[in-house]
């Protein structure tokens, strides 16, 4: 693989994060440049979602299905982390379905059958999707 040198400017918060990651991920990445390269690769995939055009070359040159497959692979760890921290956005949380009220026990000559368990439903809060579009715009990272 050939690379082309590029220069970017990063702010103090990004430099602090880079330094912490360099120490914590030293066994996976040999240098700051390797970490920044991986960060750019992952970030560009996420940004490709915003690059929709009706002509060929949409989504940064990926088909929608291909980009979705790539993102799924990249974002699994992120969603698992959010789930473990109980920080999934409301639109991704699974709400338990309402269970039927308990029935008082009855004496019967034939067995009483219990209702089938219900499947959980997913609620999508569209106001959350609107907020996600604005995410990061109210705070400067660097």
C-alpha cells in the first residue's frame, strides 16, 4: 500500500486524546501517524453517509449496501460500548411490550393455557433524529 503525506491541524483536545490513545493502544499501533491514519479511515467512512448524490459516486464512491456493511463492521464496537454504558440513543432502545394483566387463578376441569409471550417493540423518537443531525454543532471539539 502506498501512502501520500498529508498535513492537518488538530486542536489541543485532539492532541491530548491522541497522546492517551498512543499510550493505551501501543500494542496495536506503532506510531501517532498510524493512529491518525486509522482515525481518518474510520471517520471518512462515517462522513460518507452524508455524501449522498443522485449521480454515480454517491456515498464516497460506495453503494448504499456496501457502505452499510462497512459501517456495521466499524460501529459494532461503538454500539456495544453504548449498550454496556446504558447510553444508547432513545431511537435505538428496545421498549418492553406491555404484558397482559395477570388473571386470577381459577379452578377448572381442563388445563389453563398461558398467553404467548409478546415480542418487544422498537420505538423511534423522530425528535432524537433531528437532534442527531445537529450533534456536535453546539460544541467545538478543538
